[in-house]
């Protein structure tokens, strides 16, 4: 476990003691040059997997979770972090070549399918 600034970050992260903004150094938005919609698909790079053990706990968890492709939204749930924090952390990893961001394939919405989904949600609500 890494020791950063006098605390055991992995234990404190697991215990929920460390506030998420500490991981982002107070930033609430990723770099403007990195676009990360919630549906963007992420995978960790070979470099990231090879060096994951030297990363801080929160970045290591992202690399490990993204061995298989995940969306930003799925990743946020997997690491128990707000979307804004997840975006900042992923953008940092992307900038240094540790995460690949794959284009989201645009599909045309099937209006009939959307209506059926709305009706089913109404039925269970």
C-alpha cells in the first residue's frame, strides 16, 4: 500500500474517509482537451497494466477496472466515485497514455423502442 502524505490511501479510500476532491487536487473538471461523456468507453493500456503497482490507489483501481472495456459511468460505479471525480482521474491517466478512450458509436434512436421502454418504466413505477 502506498503512503502519500502520512496516510494509507488504500485503507482510507476503502473506508470512505478520504474525500474524493483530494484525489483530484480540488479540480472538478478534466482538462478541456479531454472529452469524456458518460458513455465513452475506456480501456487501460499495456503501459498502465505493467506499471499499475506504482500508481496511487485510486488510479490503480481505474487501471484494474479498465482491463475490460467500461464506460465512464460504469467505472464511476465500480470505483464508488462521483462522475466528476472519475472524469478528472481518467483524464489524468489518458494524458499520460495509461487509458485509451474509444469513440462512442452514434446510433439513431429507435423511437418505438424508446416509447416501449417509457411505458415499461411507468408500469413498474
